[in-house]
C-alpha cells in the first residue's frame, strides 16, 4: 500500500467517525408535552373505614380528595337517624356526614393519598322559615368555602339520605341569602376545584 493510499484511508476513517458522532442524540430545544405524569397514589383503602364503637354507628360514604379528584370512602359514623329512617330525617345524617368530612383522614387513608379540604368549625342545620323543603343551612356561606370543600360537601350530601327530593342538595349560609340547589355532576368529581353547577330554586315564601 502506497503512502497516498494510506493517507486516503486515514482521512476516510476520520470522516466516518465524524459522521457517526453527528448521529448521536442531542437534547431537543423544543418542549414536548407528554401529558400529566401518572399518579402513583392508589386512592383506595383496604378494609372498612373504621370500627363501630357505638350501637348507633352506621356505614356512611363520604367524598375525599385524592389525586386532584373526588373519591368515595366508606366509613362508619354515629347518627341519630336509624339506617332505614323515613323521609324527613335527613338532618341527623347530614350532621354526621359533615362531622366526618372535618375529621383528619385515618392513617390508611393518608397512605392511600386522601385528604380533606373541609375545615372546622363548620356546622349544618335545617332550613329557616320560608326556605324550600329540604334546605340545609351551613354556619358559613357556601361560596366562602374552598371549592374542593364545597364539592366534598355537595357530593357527600347529594348521594346520601340527606339529598333533596329532586336530587342534588339545597344549601344556604347563615345570612339572608336564599339557598342554592347544587348538583354533584361528573365534572365536579373529576375537577373539584372548579365552580359547582347550580339549579334554580324556588323563591322563599312570603310570611
């Protein structure tokens, strides 16, 4: 092999090496939206929500927040109303559910990723004179609560024996404002941080 041939071979090898190096993966300068990262939270609690420590303890279902969504959790709560109480006894159930929502999640619930936005003190009572039937009054204005807290309250009450006859739940605050009829829509469960849908409610009766 002549010297000229050897030089050409070396130059060809160097050119090939540069070409291969140019084919390496370079960091892109254009952001790529791969969607939200999958949640590693199980959002499920094994076993029952808690022990039945009182004869009046009954199974209840409340909504907590997990992975930015509302997820149902089964618990037991003390309520004055028996499990198969007749219509018109929704207030004891509503009080028990509101009390459960204000409790800190159990250790098992925390480990599963659950949290509650309902902060006390918060009480619920029946409607006042002139309110439509099935109205509940909170000790704070519903609009003053965190959106997630109101979503928890509405979905928990709307899917219980405390619900209004026409579905949803009619809630007002301590002031003179009329109550609103809130719906627990699918979007409420998937996006509890957004405003809740309401339906028109009957005006208060003139005393």
